[in-house]
C-alpha cells in the first residue's frame, strides 16, 4: 500500500483552487493579477512533482526550495488581490492554504538540508 504524499496532494488540490480563482477573476475582467497568481500557484505543485523524481538529495532540496519560493510569491499575489479591491473575490481560504503549504515546504527544505 502506498503512503499518501501529503505535500503532493495539498499542492495539487491548491493548484485546482487557484485555477478556479483565476476563472472567477477573469470573469470579472481582471487579467494581470489573475495570470500572476495562476502561474505561481500552479507552479508550487509542479515543482513538488519534479522533486519526487529528483536524481540526488541536492536536486530534491533545490526543487522543494523553488516550490517554497513559489508559495511565498503566491501569498504575495493573494494578499495584493485581497487588499486591492480590483475584483470581488474572497481569498481568505486560499491565504490559509498557502500558509500551510509554506510551513510544510519550509519543514521539508530544512529537514533535507540537515540530513
């Protein structure tokens, strides 16, 4: 039986949520910030997926570090969307979810650097 990879699952589910947010923002004619959050929000999981096929510990740590950076960038865009009032969307749950991802990714990177 395969053990579930929590960061893979959470980052994939988060990407799906970001795609829905993107569609909601596009429907309100917001194209710049929506594209930014789409790119960074879906990149988190893409880099986690790449890390699972890393050829070395250094490669794994590098991919997870990139994923962590993308999560932080996504947090920035979500805060900007939240406070700018450019569109009428609620991003509070997305902000909570990205904080969880940042915490998990930070722990993974620190652990892989220390081992």
